[in-house]
């Protein structure tokens, strides 16, 4: 079992969720759109918390596939609502961070079953090495 707080990708997902929450809080964006965006983004971190408790690689892979799908959904909703919330530059930066998160999840997925799981799970891993 892995301590979820040692997962760099978890910390990044949690921080992106907080940033997005602050962006939409009190913004006037329709509640349903806020709910969809924050639900998908928060689901990434929540699913990574569950992932950290799993011992079976197949279960872990399925959980990461779910996280990747949730990142795609968050990117979709961010594209819809961001123009009403932030500058284009800020919107593009957030989309870049979300894409980086998705890439990190995919890199972690690829390490499962190879004996290199720890490299992808800990702080200072692939995510940090790419500068994302």
C-alpha cells in the first residue's frame, strides 16, 4: 500500500482542483457547469487516493484509466467555462497543466507490472522530470 500523500500526481490533481474551485466559486457560471468541472477534477484526486490503497495491478490500471477519462472530461468543461472566468493565457495554462496531469497518469499506468512502480508514484517522479 502506498501513502497517497507521496503521490506527486495526487498532489498535483488536488492542487488543480483547488485552483479550479477558486476560479468558479462565486463566478456566476451555471451551477451545473461548475458541478461537472469540479466533479470531474475532484474525481481524479479521489480515485488516486483509492488507487494508493490497491495492491492488484489490474485494479490499479483500471483506476488510472478512470483518472485519465476524468482529466479528459475536466479539459472539456474547462474549455467551456474558462472564457467567462479567466484570461485566455490563464485558461491555456490551466489546460496545459491538466494535459500534463493526464500525461503523468499515463506514464504511471505504463509502469505498472514492470517492477518500476515506485518511480512513478513518488514525489520527484516522471511528472516533475518533465517540468510540468
